[in-house]
C-alpha cells in the first residue's frame, strides 16, 4: 500500500548548469552542507550554493546559485567527487587519476615537498565515514587499482596522500565501500567482506558484474546495502550476516540510497521507496533518464544527465498521520517505532503516546476492543477523551476539553454507532470494563471524580452488578450528577449508599425506609429491612438509632431488636447504655423481653435487676397464657420451660419477689419448688414435688440440681432427705406391708431412688431407716451396689496403706545408708553454718554429707518458723 514519503524537488535546472550546450552531461555529484559540486563529461566541476525556501503553505523548494566552475584540463569526464570538509578539499577521480582540489577556488592542490598529491591507475575510490585513525585533519580513503588485484588504503592530507595499507583480493574488485576496518567489495563474480587490518574475509553471495552494475552502500556502522541477484536489495553486516529482511526492487536498479527508515532505489524510469521496517513498497515516483542517486548526510540527491533534484522526505508525523487517516495502524506503529532513532527522546515520547492513542481510537471504532485497550494503556490516554464520546457521562462541573488537534474524527457515540443499538451496547460495555481497570491507577488521579461519576452512570443505566461495589468502596462520585441519574433508573438503594458515603446517613435512612414501606420501587435488595436494621446496629450516630429504631420495632420486633443486640462491642462504635435501652423499650413488650434475654443469657451480664426483670417477664408471660381460654398448651409449655431454666440457672434474681407473685398460683408448683431450693428450703421443695405434684423424677432431678455445685456430703444429705420424705409419706398413708404385696406409690419411688442412686447413700443409715417388712429382693440392686462400693473403699484403703508402708521402708533404708557413711571431720574443716572449725568429734550431718556443729543445728531448729509454730500450737493446746 502506498504512502507519500518523499517529494521530488528540482535543485539545479538545466539552463543554470549548461546553458545552451546540449552535449554536456552530468557524470557525478557531491554535496557538503549547502554546497553542491557537479562533475560533467567535459571535465568541468561546477560549484553551486543551494538554499532551502519554505513557502507560506509549508512547501519546500530550492534556490540554486552558481558560484564557480572550473575546467580540470584532462579532457575526460569527471568520474567521482568526494568532499573532505575538514581539509577543505575535494577528492576527484578523472581519467584514472585521483587528485585534490580546493573546495572554494576549485584549483588543483600542488604536491607537497617529498610527497605526492596524485594517485594514478584508479578505477574507483571511497571515503571511510567511520575512520580508525584519530587524526581529525586526515581522511581515510580506499582505492581500487586498475592493474592489480589489490585494495589500497591511503591517508589524505591537505596537500598529499600517503599509502598505509595494501590488501590482495582473489579477483579484480570493481566497487568498494568502507566502514572502519571492514571493506565491502564487489568482485567480478561475488560480493565479499574483508577486514583489511586482520586479513579475515567472508564471502557473501555470487554476483555477475558483467550483466549489471554492482551497488554497494554503507548504510550504518558496520552495515551495508548490496544489489543481489533476483532484484533484491540485501543487507549485510561486518560478519556477513543479514539482520534485516531484503527489499524487493527491480532488476534494473542503477543506484540506491538510504534515508531511514526508507531505502530509495533508482532505475531507468522510476524511483522506488521501500520501508526498511516492513520491507514493503511505500511509494513510486516517475523519473526518466536518471543515472545518479546519492545520499549526503540524510539528504537524497538525484541527477539526470541534464539536471539535479532533491528527494525531500515529508515529515514523519505527516506520514504517520496519512497512514492513520487510511486506518493503516500497523504501518503507522511500525513507522513510529522506527523513527525513534531520528527524533529526540522527549519529542519522540510525546509523539509515540499520541500515535498510540490515535491507533486506540481507530481500533475502538472498529470494535477491536482488546487491541484498543492495550494502546490506550500504553499511550497513557486521558480517559476523559474516551468518556467524552458518551453523551452526559462527564459531570456538568467537569472542566475537560478534548485535545487539539483531535485524536479522532467522531463527534460522539451516536455518530460512531450510526444508530446501531447493539454497537452502542458493546461500546458501553467496553467503557465499563476499561474504566473499572484504570480507575485505581495513577493515570486517573487528576480526574477521579469524572471517572467514578461516569462509572456510576453506566452501572445504573446497564443495571450492572458492580454499582453497589463502587458505592460501598472508596469513591469520588459527585452527588449533584449522580442523584438524578440514580433516581432516573430507580436505583434508590444505591442512592442511599451514596448518601451514606458522603456522610448523609439521615437522608440514606429516610430513602431506604420509604423503599421498605413500598413508597418507592427498587428490587435491588429483597432483604432491605434486615439491611436497615444492620445499618442502625453499627451506626455511630446514636440520635439516628433512637429516631429510627421505633420504626423497625413496629415493623418486626424480632428483627428490629438486632439494632440493640447485634451492635458490635468495639471502641469504634458508640455503645448504648442498657438501662436507656430498657427504658426505651418499655412500650415494646416483645422487644424488651428479647433484649433482656440478650443481656442475661447471651452477654451474661451479672446484674440482679436484669435477671429479676427477665424472670418477672417470663412469669407474667406464663400467667397471661394460663389465663387465656382456650389455653395454647404448646406456647404455655415453651414459656414455662424458659421460666424454669432461668430459675434454675440464675442466682441473681429476687427469689422472694417471685414467690410472692406465685403465692396463689397452684399451677406453678414446679417453679415454686425451684425457688424454695434457691432459699435452701429443700424439705418444702421436696414436699411439693412428692406430695403435691407426685413427680418423683423431678424430685430426683431437684436433688441433683440443688447439689450440682456442692460436695458429695451435701448431695448425700439431699438424697437422704428425699428418701425420708418418701418413707414418711409411706408410713402415714399405707396400712399394708410391702412384703404382703400392698406396696404403695411412695414405697416404689423410694425403692427406685435407692436402686438408681445407691452410690450416693450411706448404706448403713439407709438400712436403719427402711422398714423391716421390706423384701431384700426389692433392694437387691441397691445392696449389691453398696457392697461393691464398700469393698472398693476397703481395698483402696488397703492399697494406700501398703503404699505408705513401702514408702516408709524405703525412707528407713535410705536413712540407714546415710548413717553408715563415714564423715571426715578435722580441725582444718569448718562448720557450714557458723564457719568455725571443729574442736570435737560430735557433729550433725546435713543432707549431702555436710558436717555441722550440734549446737549450730540446735539453734537453727529453735529459731526456725516451723519450730515456733509447733511451740505455739503446743502452748495453745
């Protein structure tokens, strides 16, 4: 695909060069800055001054001024010209002779004393543009001889040339290019690379110099461009390796030049321009009778036989923009990246980012969202450029204006989609995805409000699930823009979240309550009431809690109570005083009951007033249910179980107060028995359970409960008391003996008690209490357990006695062993207690065979706390 990369501009017209002399032809050219030198077939050198002229429309042209012309006097065409600007010399090849002329006067430079300024028998020469000699006033030159298969290296000075190296070649060279120590040679049949310093060589590829003119061009450091068979332009480096793909030019190429990133080739009728980056043909210009193409410090100059032209490259930015206008994004990106070497770093970064952004918009318009996203990201796009395509998404207060010149040609999304709603939806989905990706990056730090507000609007319009996530997280959505948008799409719950995030909790609650009461419609949350309760339970503004708790309790007391019972117990949340809550809940009986259960049963607050209050409410609930007709037995059973559990487990309520409230209630005998148990009036409690309720299981359970935190003697006392109640009642109300078969209910209860809990009783005491008329068969389980328990206790005591006896024997044995040990006492050894030496053999040995005086031990024992304690105890006795 074509692109306009160059314009062909005339530099020296025919009339200015030769006037009316029709037979004069251009043979060679050289350009040094603004100075243009032209060699002709009549052995003249013409010197022109080229000035660039830019029109008001930015078009470049050249104005040529002829300064001088000079006849060289050899009657042969000037074959080659090369400028050595540091020496102010032109190196000229004419009639097989290389010599020097002055760049200004065009006069031949005379030879210096002792040295020559001419080289004869030369077919071609070139200048080393990457010299290895460090002398700034010396030019390195390579010369091909017409008589020998050699390459000669010369040093060129102001007035002389000096041969420094001569290297043989396998064939006669016909063309040469030089870079550093590396020669690129066109031999008769092949190209080769030759290091003239080391002598190393590398054959490249075959080439027939008789069929066509060889082309060798140095295009960079240690890199060359060559005309290869098959109409290819091949690149080769100093190692003989091609690191670039070849360009495909015509078979008849007669000249080539490089103006990065392009390769320019000249044939008989056309100028072709290929990209070095993708090897594609970019431009073709018609140019007849051309026979010279050279590049001079980035300036490409062509010549026909009669005139000189300059191939002016268009600015790279313009070329890139032309490619983008044709939607050739890959070529534009390739050209941009390839232009990096020719543009200052800062300027390139700005250009590169802009091109990436433009490419992104082109791909965006073509629904290539993955590629567009990547180029927007790499180009660090101001995301508002993208948002501005979507009508009404940017906040009204946004100060954003699109960059100039614009990055794209689209007015807005409607212009882009042309009314296709499916495309509109795809564009909006992409923007949602892209904004969600970049909103937390540094790219949007300066426009966070615009991004978050746009996201909110898109989420609301598309009913997107991420709307709530956005509002529940850190965001900068603008209220003034967001409120009407959320109301438009009936996103009232989300609007409440936005109010909350902006510190307007009261407005949020009012909106949510209207929503929960059905005044507004929004299906976002089906559990909105529970959410409001959770919100109030964690709300730090206690005024709001007291204001809206009444609404929640009236709507559903059980869930509404969570405002008080689910409140986090942390320093970050203001805490409610339980007394204030209880006072507030006075008009909500069910909620009050639930709150007291929370305080007493869940938080385990140990305060008498809470426990008593809860017990009274439980009791009132039971009494209320009992008074109803008909009575709901299931509810009554549940209520009594709660009351009974509290009476058993709590030790803080006012027992007498509850007894007084139950005084005339014969249906709450079990509860009264529990209360008597709390007062340690166990006999009264057992009397109720045994004689009034006839509930023997409950009587046994009472004994276990009442003694649960006491020692075994207390439990035994309670069970003996229960057995006594059974036996006393049996004796009073029974006229027949058990053995006679007329056992009563209490006697059977007594037997069951003994048989189930025999380990608790003192068997001897029980046997003394039992009537002599009772059958041993009834008491067999009890007696068997009692005998086993007695035998176990006896044997356990015997084992303990045996272990104690064994320990005593071991201690006696150890004592005897210690007494048999010899203890050395001398006048040189001292007492461990008083540190005085021993004067007599009577000593006491401490553990560890340490001898001490007897009187020292006596004093120690007398003064010890244990001795004093024993003495005091003895005196007291």
